[in-house]
C-alpha cells in the first residue's frame, strides 16, 4: 500500500479533517473487515434520532462532504483488494477502497490506463465514483462514472444491489456523484483504456488573455485528448487572464527516445518528500502569490514548448509532495470550483477573475479548463458543458467569505454551480439552484447515512452556512 493512504488503525473516537484542513471534527470510527460482512453501525444513543454513518475513503475531499460531525465514519479504505483484471479487455474489478495509485501500478506495465483521472492518484475507487471525478479529458471521455460498468451497493438494512446502466439503473445514477449517501460501494468494475507506454506527448502554450484561452481550447479539442490551463488570478488590467495552456496525448508506441527528458527516473519515482510540519502562518499570501505567479508565467522561455513526459508529473504534479496541504498553515484553506455554461463563460470568467484580483486574495493553484458535451451519468454529478475554474484560498475568515459570496452571485447569475467535493461552506440556496435534481436524489439517500455537507445543503434554502473563522 502507498504511504499516502490513511492506514491508522481505528479507535472508538478520532478527530478527522478534510483535505482543506479547515474542518476538524471527532467521529466514531467503524472498521470494515470484509466486503462480505454486514455494515457495522453505531449503537443507538437512547434518543429518537439514530446516529448516522458515512463512508470515508482516503480523505481527499476538500470540504465536509466526507465528514459526519456527531456521527460515525465507515473506514471504506480498508476494502482494498483486487478481485479480477482481464489484461486482454482492460476490465478491472476491485473493492471500493483501492487507490487509483495502486491500480496504475498494476495496469500501466500491461498497457492500460485510467479512462478518467482527477489531479491526484491518492483517491479510492469508491470516492471517485461517489464524487464522479473528472479529469483533463472531459471533452472526450466525460467523467469517471461514464466508465463504471457496475458496482455493488450495500445499504444499512443489509440489502445489496448490483447497479449498472441496465440493472437498478436508478440506484446506479443516484450513487454516481451521490457523495457516499446512498450506501457503501463494496466493489466496482471499470473499463480501462489502452496505452502504448507510460509517456505523454504534451505542449505548453503561453496565452495572454481569456480570449486566447478560449481560442486555444476550441482549436485543441479535436486533436488532443487532454487540455488544461494554469491561469494567473493575481493581477488586474493587461495581465488579467494570462496563463499557460497545456494539451497532450498519450505517446505512440514508437517514440523518439532523444526527447525523453534527462533525470526522468527521479521525476517519476514514488513520492518520498513531504511537508514535515504545519507552519504557524500560511505560506500563501498576497506577497508570495504575485511573485510566484509572475515567475510561473515566465518559467518557459518560448511561447510554445513541446515535451515528452512520464504520466505522473503530467497528471499528478502535486502528488510529488505529500501533505502539501500543510503549506496553508493551521487555519487551512478552501477550494472554490465552479462551472458556468458556454454561452456565458467568457464574460463570467472575466468577472470572477476581476473580483478575485481586486480582493487581493488570489490563488497560485488556479486551474481553468473546458468541460465537453459527454453527459454525466450521475444525478448530482458536477460536470456540465462549459468552463470550470478551480482556485485554492487560504482561510482568512470573514473577508474570504465575502469574496465567496460575490463569486456565488456571479456563478448563480450565469446559471452555473459549484463542486460538492470541493465545498465547505455554501448554503442550501446555492446548492439547490445548481443541482435541481437534489430533491429526487434525496429519495435514494440511505436513512442511516448522512454528512455535514448534506445536512447543510438539503435543508431550507435560507442562505449559506455560518462563516468559519
């Protein structure tokens, strides 16, 4: 197992936190010994309300969609066994707690790759389904759930459902993107995609305006499987909307070995470096942000740089440094990720970047990309056609919440929505407006399953939650 996987033995009560490290709550911890065993449930407390549970994979959700304050967590990451793999067809069946990292170790040497992968390989298969994660190839492949052939769903009443597009299709749609609320995914079967080798043939293109980003996106969608951009959100004026556009394909079977970068073995080695301590203050601030963004924008000498890279630094650059989330200090950070429809994307993205730059609370982990036409299979899936912007912000209390409120108004006016896996503060009104199927989805929620996020967004739509300071 990878060192990045949570392996601490369970005790009666533990404090668990999300990846953003803002939210920390004690939970009753329930271990899972086998996918064949009944679900362990917390004991009744003698009052009318039964305590609830929630599956907890590897803890990479940024907000509170994987936390259940006042309740229990099921250690879903303990279900970490492979069940079957056909190297001829690329069909893989495994338990829900297997990490994508572990899958890649098995399949890449045999000529296969994940059909869709998020920006970290340290998430579980069950978590990838529950959040219907997306990657750099959404315009081609859609989200992760589009490649899930079937899975088993274990409910608190002991019932088990085999879910697929043709069997219990309604439960299949509710569970994909269902945030772990419909039951426990004990195992899943996914269809992989062929690759010839572990390399990616990529181009990095410097752009100087949002208009140029949208032109590059449109020109790249047909010929490149992967597209994504870093965008500078620290400056207003002429520097607003500048960034680096990356596009890539898996390398062909025959490659020019002279293009393999020197020191490649070091670049693809298993991550051994980690942030050793949590600094007393966030290392990301207005001064470091502008300096970093300026250096990063000018990191390449030419406007276009082509390179051959191993898949790890291309898909998972942050995984090279374990526990990087500590750099934001003891108060942690929030991620804000939105998607807005194509017809409003240019104007809305510019408006959001102007608000962020004007606030002085920008992000250097800022990602801008396009979602394509492939429809998601999940009722609460986040991706929809349009433009998605994701940014990390140090937790600076009320002033950050005021910026988020302004961004919420911009996104809502454009008909957009926010990503539940990244959220830790929106209220019911914003969530319900962006996910109009939420009420139909609620009929599939297991009565003994819940989360801090779900209780916050499924109540009366009276505004966002109280500020976390």
